[in-house]
C-alpha cells in the first residue's frame, strides 16, 4: 500500500476454482485473516477492500442459499473498523432472483451506521459465450468434431458445412470419458441460450432462445446457428443477472446511488467470456438503443463511467473535465458507437487464446493531453505511466 497499491481483492465464492477444481486462495479465509489484511489499508490511510463474496454466484456456483446476505455482516464490521470502502459484487441469481434488492437495502442501512459498503454491478447479464471460437462448444467433444478441432477456423467451418459431416456430428454424443469446459453446455441449457448476432444483443427476449426458435430438432438448429457469420457466431448463455429475461434489475442496480460499475472481466475466463466491453455497452445499449424499457440519460452514464469510479479508488487528479485535472478523455461519436462480435485472438504467452471485442465510434482517446488512438488505431504516442495511489493528505502524483 505504501508503494501505491489501490487496495486488496479476494474471492470467497465456491464458483471460483483453479484448473484442477480446487477453490482459489481466500475462499475459506477466516475472520482474523480478512481483518488483518484490512488493517493494512487502515494503516496506509487509503485503498479499497474488494471481495467476490460467498453467495454471489448463487447455488449454480456451489454457494449455499443465503450466503451473500450472511456475508454482509462481517463486511459492514470490517468497513467500520478500517474506515475504508468495502466493495462487493452484486448480481441477480436464479435461485433467489430478488436477493439483490435485500443486499442493496443492507448496504444502505450500513451506510447509516457509518460503514461504506459499495456494490459493484454489471451493465449486462453475466455469462458464457459458446461457439466455434470459444472453449465452450456443445459439439466439441463428439468424435467427428474432434477430428476437425485443430483445423483453422475457416477450414473447420468449410468441413462442418459438408452434409455428411453434419449428419455424423448430430447423430453422435460426447466421446467416452470426455470432460472439461467444452462439455458444460447441454440440452437442458438451450432454453437460455441466445444467438449473440450482429448487431450484438445482450438483452434478448425469451422467444429468441435456441429452443424457442427451433421448429425442428433443436441441435440441428443450433448447428446451423453456429455456422452463421462464417462460423464466428457466438451464442450467449447468461448465468447471472437474467433471471426474468429482462434488463430491468440491471438498470435499477446501475442507478442505485451506492453502486459503481464493475465486473468488466478483461483477463479472467478469457476463453469463454468477453466482458471488457461492458463500458461501451452502457453507451450503445443503455443510453441509445434500448427498446425493452427505460434508457439511462447520457450524463448519468458518463458520470458512472468516469467520476464515480475515480472517486471510489481515490483518483483525485482525474474523473471530471476541469482545469488542473489530468487530460484523459475519450472523444465519442455516440451515433456510431457499436460493439462487434467477439473474436478469438491467440496473442497471450505461448499463443494461448483470448476473446476480444472491438468497438466503433471512438473518434480519439487522449491521455495526458496526447492522442494515443484515433478511430481505434494507435498513433504511437505513449504518454501513460504507472498510476500509484496515495493518501488524500498527500499531493497527487
């Protein structure tokens, strides 16, 4: 913290596991460990204590019923003890679809008692992307598909269009002993599986699901959908934040005065999830395009995306446009803001894959007064530097 860290983050949900299935460190941390780490933030005089609390993933993630509500007690006690914000994840889960309202009410009550509990909320449903580019693919473990799996995408899609190949794959089931993430998606999940499409749609209606649109065999339709856009189509399976097939709970969470926008995973689960684009989605969907309910005013969205996050994490030199503040700006053509289909890139160490989602409509990105991107293309300028946190009593860097 003395070197400039912005806080500490941990996870207590059973849903976060290592590749061997073991719960990640912190899952079963005891009270004395949590409060001991929190004491370091108190001593430093700055920083946010973040936690993916037990219960956030609901029973589908292995968390017990009521676990998230129970977590609020120690988080409130910690926030009061260290006099620092404690930020927790807030998502709607199918087992208790109204529990998020109770958690918001508890954070309000904690604030009245002097504890700063800050819900981090997502701007859209949270879930997996399935398709020929993803590690989740309902056909990937079938013997005929396994023979094609190592082909480049274009060659694989060409082979998959062969009627004989299609017939064999649809007649097969997963190879004996097949395990892993590719086998996660099965027929019982098809009623909640939606083509992402172009333009992308993260607030689909119930009748847009694979099951609902299938006038014939569901897997035959699924096979056909996955070949759209030259095999780049992805199908969206919302795990959380979509219990009622509506974005209204999300809108209410986003507009709650205690909440901040978060959960934009850019490096986690990157073979099946691409949520770093959530910020752009706020502008394209919530400000401009939404038709299934009220939108969010542009000025409210911009404040959420800039000022509110900067204030929480102590970025005292940025977050608003004002003389003397750091000139970090996005120049945006709101009419052109649009998300593209996510695509798989193989640019991690050892050629490992990650899903990326590009966007249009960003005219320029300015850092410290210099344009570093123009229409999405780098200019070569590199004025940015490592940002360090400092207590409010010290002058900002």
